[in-house]
């Protein structure tokens, strides 16, 4: 009869121990959660700012190069003369600066 009592006492001790451990975990869950959230925030802040197209500041470099080559040749015709015209032009347009889009 004493052995059954000892077995029940051991089971009861384990149940009480599990309840105490669960109670302790429930009591500190708020602190664990805040610590984890703090680590996540710190890790994401180290990654840098997130891109937002509504508040973007951009550096612009624009270069347009345009070339034209025009040749006019007139053949010898019935009174005979030659006309030859060659026109070459190259133009370069450059723009450089910044574009700022306002905040929302």
C-alpha cells in the first residue's frame, strides 16, 4: 500500500514541477517577445532605408549624341555640271543634376 502512495506522490511532484515551469514561461513571455522584436528591429535597421518611390531623391545623368551625314551629288546632265555637297554635323547634349520627389 505504501508503494502506490509513493508512485502517486512522484507523479504529483512531476505535475507540480511542470505547472511551475509553464507558469514561469508564461510570466516571462512578454520579456522574451520584446527581446526578440528588438533584435529583429535592429537587424532590419542595419539593412538601411526602404525604397519609397513617392519620396525618392535621384541623381540624373543624361547624354544625347546625335550625328548627321548628308551628301548631295548631282550628275552630269545635258549641259553638264556636277554638284557635290557633303554636310557632317555632330551634336552632344548633356544634362546632369538631381530630381527630388516630395513627401506624402
